[in-house]
């Protein structure tokens, strides 16, 4: 009786603590959203007058359009290339047994454990020694150093649960290597590819330390936000911040629904196959 | 001779090697290359931009004799403090996610992972709005109690808050994996044999979830060690962390060799810790539950 009561108390304490921690994580986001609707040039709380004029200004601003375009180009290219490289990287990480795999697993994860600001500076030197002019294209390369290992890690989780017998069965039935890849491996790994791609896109979209040193004269959204925070504050900072957060939230929601739908379809197909 | 060449060809033909090659070559060019170059620059004469001069140790000597140990000490102690604060904050949540929440665990995971996908800058800026004079904290206190809380921004505690905030998921998720590796049957057995809850925690849960605790602690420590944005955005000019020093050496001071020495020291310290970690854990077991 008393034991179960104390475990119920622990349970409620853990639930309350978890809710507190989650609320803590969202405090700054709420603050940014609030500030974007404040009429005053400099943020004061409590907010006395509300407005949406900063949104109109942000939508009309041509420089913001440039920023969004740069960030979008970088994130889109990073996503495509990272998913391609990481797909094979994850197969080598988790699917195949080969001599040197343990070493590969460790080396390929090193960039995740690496301070990004230092990596950005090292790449700045690297580009300058190789005589490459930095621009948003070099930022794509820089982001990938950090993002490819993360996507490999995410996809590996899916690959570990993949039964190699399925591929072997397809080979035995006379499928070519390409057919096996397209008809067996890719569909089974698609949830991992989708979540890996989502992470790649959003991590690249939000990255600051690598962009700071590798975009040259081009500027991404996080760089602009930082520059304006440090000097020349405008309420367009929280406004663009809120827009970015909402965009990310919508994207995550859409991907989550797609992910669920894929899972449901696969379960449905397996159920019909069983009959 | 030809036999070993044949061995190499057949090693290269394995599907695993072929699949590993694209990412490996990419990281060789984009990660290993720059690091080797930074290492090389650390031995070049001060303020030189060429790698083709007689190597020298003068940069190492000057870094050691100057006051860089202060920013190193700040970075190491703030990173250690971050880990020490995050462990008790995250452990109950991780325990709940691994053991208690059932189907709600997925929702909790998503809610904690989503902020990771929002730019760190925006989130830290949100804390600026909370902590700044006349901001959300100060404004609420003034309205409610007539008291003022001006001054929490641009201080060491503000930086620690930023570090704890940003790196919380990096401690939490490894802990969840670690705790879920502990089999329930062991705890039941210990409980049946009369072990107290504290004994079960200390003798079973803590040691068996150690791989997760180590990964979480070390990941958090290393990321906080090389952090730049927290001290810039929340710390103002309160203190200088090592990443700030590296940045100014490379950019304002245009002294690549000195920046390289500082990077080598930071990378060396982080590298030692990571390798010590990798010797103790098996990635197949942790990621793939094999």
C-alpha cells in the first residue's frame, strides 16, 4: 500500500517535472512570438500596443526576400546531397559487415562531436588556401560536413532494423542490383530517408556558426538575425524569427503526417499479404 | 606483392566498402583536410599566410605565456557546470520517457526535439527578450510586485542558462537510450531480494545505463566547450570563451598561426575525451540494440 503510494507520488513528480522542462524549452519561442506583435520600436513588457505592421514590412522587404532565397537554396542543396551521401553511408554503417566498419563508424561521427565555430573557421582557411571564393555554395559544403554524419546516424537507426534476407530473396528471384535497390531497399528505408532529409533541411536552415564563416558576401537568415541583434535592432528580427519557427513547425507536422501515412500503408499492405 | 594487391582489390569490392566510400571521401576532403591544414599552420611563424615556411614552436610558446588560460578555464568550467546541472534536470525526464510514459513518450520526444530544429540564434534571442531590462521577467516583476530584476542579462549566469537550455536535448536523448538498456527483470529480481529503491538505482540502474550517461555527458561537455553563440548573445562582454579567442585570432587579428594553435589545443582536449569514450562503448549495441 505505502510502497505503491510512494511510487504514485514519484510518478506524478516525474510528470510534473517533465511538463516543466518542456515549458522551459518553449519559453524563448513564446517570447519571440510576443515581441513580433509589439508596436514599440524597442521591446517592453507588458506589451501596451499590439500590431501586425512588422509582418507587412517583413513581407514587403526585398532584402528579406534575398535572405530567404539564400537560406532556401543552401538548405535544399544540403538536403539532396546529404541524403544521397548518407543513404550509402548508413548502409556501410549498419547494414554490411566489412573489415574496417568499426573504425568507419567512429570516424564518420567525429564531425558531430566537433565545435562548429572552429570547424567553420578551419573551412574558411581551407577555402582561402585552395583559392575558392566563399559564397552560399561554399556554405552548402560546410553545412554538409556537419549534417551528413547526423543524417547517417538517423538513417542507421532504420537500417539496423532492416532484414537483409529481403534483399537476398530478391536477388535469388533474379532481380538486378538496381531493381533490388529501387524495389526493396529504398521503400523499406523510406521513413529513415524522410526523417533524415527533414533534419538535414531544418538543421541547415537554422545553422549559424558554420554559415557565419563560410557564406562570404552572401547572408542567410540566421546570420542576418544575429547581425541585427548585435547592432541595428529592428522588430523585424522577432518577426522573421516567428515566421521561421512557424515554417519549421508546419514542415515538421507535414512530415510527421506523411511518416504516419507511410507506416499505415505498409501495415495495411502487410495485412493483405498475410491473407 | 601481387597477392596483397589482390587482397586490396577484393577488400575494395565489398558492398560495405563501396557504400562507405562517397561519405568517406567527402569527409576526408572537407573535415580531415582542413584539420591537417590547421595543424600545419600552428607551426608557421606568427602572422604568416603561407604553409611553406620553416616550422616553429613560437606560437605555442606565446599562447602558453599569454593569458589564454583564462578563456580556457572559463570554457572548461562552464562546460563542466552545464553537464553537472543537466544530469539531474534530465534524468527524471529520461526515466519517465524510458519507463513510465508509454505511448506518450513519442509525443514528449517530438516536443523536446522540435526546438532543436529552430535556429539557436532565434531561441537565444528569445532569452534576451526574457532577461533584458524592461523585458518579460523584469516587466512582469515590476507590474506584479513593483520590484525590478534588471541585470540578469549579459552575465555569467545568463550564459550558463543559455548553455543548459541549448544542450538539454543532447543530454536527454542519450540518457533515454541508456535507461532503456536496463532490463526490467533485473530490477524486479533485486526488489524481490529486498533491495531498497536507492540500492536499485545505485547498484543496477546507474551502472547499466552508464553508456547513455557517458555519451550524454561527453556530448554536452564538448559542445559547450566549443560554444560561441551563447556567450556572444547572452553574455555580452561579460567573459571571453575560447571559441571567441579563436574567432578573433582568425578574423580581426588576422593571425592564422595563433588561431590554429588555440584550435589545436581545443580540438586536442575534445579529441582525447571522445576517444576515451569510444573505447568504452559499442555503437552497434547502443544505436542498433544488437
